[in-house]
């Protein structure tokens, strides 16, 4: 089946409004915005959205770097283009053809490949697409695939895998396995407002990350860190040892409650880094990942 023709978004998508449109179907009987009723899962074959000629602005890159622990440079941090495509993710989830609401859809894994360094000031074309769900032991998976191009050159791509819990397939693959993930290491104390700080630079204002009250309304005892912040902070800890062309793949295991303390450790062999963010009390993983030269 041919890939869907992308819907081109003009201007910068509103993260908050897109999240609202994507989340509203989770509230039974509530339809405050037009066009948010969802179609059947069986009818969904895919969607694509795009942004054209998106400038990488220094001020936005530096604000992101400060929150995530990256140094100031003339090239962007490895995960940064995800922010430029986040509005496309939300636009897809808010599309009437997309069968699931954003709230309750769990970001399970993420894989990013940088084909070269992206300079501050470069202009990118971005496209995000998602196909039909695929089976998982605990429900269904959706792969949001994003590419960033300069002219005809693909400079960066990403697959964000989301889980929708429900009837699963016990024989389906369980997902990314990272053998030999380390425990212990340097400890980082994370403040209560980390989710709000990351939301301001990323546009991801999901209530589970903001305040204890908003997180409890959605089933968490208090607010949790963004998974993409845990990925970014982990990459920031090793970015000076990574080549410009690299693939970083992570699995998000357990939420990081805020405020809180996490431990980060990394091992390297043959240029491949294996890393983990864990609970320093018992070593249980919040995130495990691997960075591999391309």
C-alpha cells in the first residue's frame, strides 16, 4: 500500500491545542472541539503530516540544551529535532482518522539516527507518518516515523513507538532488549518543576508531567518526568564520546517521579555505548539504551 500523502502544516503547530484535540476523546461524551471523534481501529491504515522549511533557531536550541544538560554548541543536540516534529505527532493523534486518544497512549521506545551533525540555523523539512497498529503482548503498537531532510539529503530520522494497552498477542515481539545494561553510577537529583521546565521548551504539556494534582487525575501519585527528557539527559551525559553519525535506541521502563533521584551509568565496548537510568535504591531501570555508530 502506498504511503499516505502528508498533510502540510503551516506555521508552528500549537502543542497545547493539539494535545487537547488529541486527548479529548478519552473523556466519554465530551466533544468540545470539532473533528475529534475517532474512527474505528480496523479502518485505520495510516496518516502523515509535514512541516516545510523549519529553521533551527539558536535561542530555542540553547533553552532546550540548558534544561537537558547539553553544552552550548553550533550544532544541535541529537534529540532536538524531535521537538520540531512533536506538533506533527499531536496533529496525527488529533486527526479524526487516528483511532486512539493521546492520553493513555504510552511512549514505549524511541530510536534516533543522526546521519550527520545539524547546524544551528539550518532549514529542515520534517515529515512524520504512522501506519496501521501492530501487535504487542500487552496491546497494540504504533510507530511514528519522522524524517528531517535538507534538500534531498536525509540528515536525521526517528521512530517513536507508542503502546495502546488492550487485548494483546502473546506471541508478538516484546520490543527492544538491551543486554548488559549497567546499574549505579552518578546520581542526579531532579526538581519538582522539571516537567514544567521541559514542557516550556518542548511544547509537551501533558498533565502527567506538570503538577501532583494533574498527574493524580490521570492515575499517577505525582508528576513524572518526560520520557524524552530522560533520553536527552542520558545522551547529554555521553554526547562528547559519540560520533556525529550515530543511532541511539532506548526503551522506557518505569516512570521517574518528581521530585526524585536517579542514577546514570554507561559502559562502552567497540564504540558501542550501553547505558541506563535507574532507581539508586534498588537498581530497577527507568530507561535502558544503546548508542551505536552508523
